[in-house]
């Protein structure tokens, strides 16, 4: 279907509370921490998991508490169309998220902005890879650029739009 509908898609800050609940459900389920890396990908992104796996391999270690800063257009930032966390970073977040909710002025923040500030507050380290994501709000690259892990945003399934 077409994801380019008016309404909440233009107010990303409205999604923060929803994602807080999603992470809590993932915590209760437990399976999310069985993988070295966890990627949260927007539904209007074209995502290539094998490319991500190859990019993250050098950063995979027994205790790596890391998350990905993926845009440098206005200074290093985590753009929410592709969020990547090591399982140890995510474990730290899941254990400390209540501290973030009570300490940070997150109401009115976008989910990605909240997540980066929370992880920083909890002492999680950063990886800087500004060539992984093609996002129209950061740096756009054509979808035939095989160096990119994800392309955002494609609001409908028109094959001419992505290929």
C-alpha cells in the first residue's frame, strides 16, 4: 500500500511512546537478545540485511555495547529509518530505560533522538558510519549504490521508485 498518507507520518515525535512500548514487549519476549545486532528499520525503507551483517562484523565482540550514528548532515546523529544496536547496548537500554524516561525531557522528542540520548546517558558507545544509509533527510544515494545498507523513504511499492 501507499505509506504517504497525511497525519502522524509528518509528526515523528508522536511515535516515541509507541516505541517505548515496543521495546518493553521485546524485553518481555526475550528473543531479541539472541542476536549479535538488532536493527529497527522503518516500514518505508528498503533494507539489505546481508550488507548490514558485513558492515557490523568488525564491530562484533563479546561485550561490545555499541549503537550506530548513521547521519552527519547537521552533526553526528542517529536517523530513525535504520537504527542498529549491539545486543549488549540493547540489554543496557532495556535495563536502564526507566532511568531515561524519568531523567530525560523526552516528551516532544522523536524516537531516534530519544534513543540516542538515552543510550548516551547509559554510557553506551557509538559507531560512526555515515555511508551506510541513504535517507532523503540526510544524504540521498540512488538505490543501485550497493555500498548502502538501507534506502529511505519509499512510500509505495512502485518498482520505478526504487529500481
